[in-house]
C-alpha cells in the first residue's frame, strides 16, 4: 500500500488520541475543499467483518486457535464483549486500504469460490461505503467447519466464576 500517512485536522500526525477510541484516524477525503473527512481503521474493520460473515459458505471469522482464546476471554467476566472484528486486519491510508481476513469455511463448499465471493463483496462494500480504494483483500482459510462439530453460540457462552 503506497499511501498510509496519518494526519490530524491541523496536518500534524494523528495518534490514538485523535480518534478517541484508541484507533488512528486516516482515510480522509481532501477533494471537497471545505474540510476533511477521516475514516478510522475500526470503520473498515467492522464493514469487512460484517460483509465476510454474511457471505454464504463462511462459518466463522478468525484463526481457530485465536477464536478459542477469544472465546475464553469473552466468557471471562469484565473482559468485554465479543469482538466483531476478530479475524480482520486493515491498513488504512489517506485514499487506500488493504484488508486481511481469516475465515473458517463451511464443509462441502468450494473454498476458492467462497474466497472469491468474500473478496468481491468486501471490496465493493468498503469502496461504496467509505470511498477508499481497496488495493487488496488477502484471505486465509484457517479451518473447515464439519457438520458434526458443535459450536457454542456467542450468546450462550458459559460464564466462568
């Protein structure tokens, strides 16, 4: 990715405090001439995660080991709620973004076709909603969910006491 410089409203580098949520703010539209629009990394992360999850053939997001560790963390009281962006990384620049997705595919789907559909859906939606050019979407298939494997629904996780 070629254009990843960070700037705040005054043209100085923007750090985590500029976004108010611990995320750097970039992806600005400077063509309007009447101000600057900045898009935080988390915006791209959430859009990409939602689009990928909604694509047929995708069972879950993230690396199987990280998902297991995340499930334990999410079930721990006071550890916060489950992260929708698990399995997604994004690098956001002034005009471009690159996205990495970790996916668990359903059994009995053509994995290449699912990956291609996820890639196209993510690119078109992120570009449409943010105006950023998506330069690449890298997809890592970390596992295949078999029909006889049990899942613990996110809402019904046990709380460890």
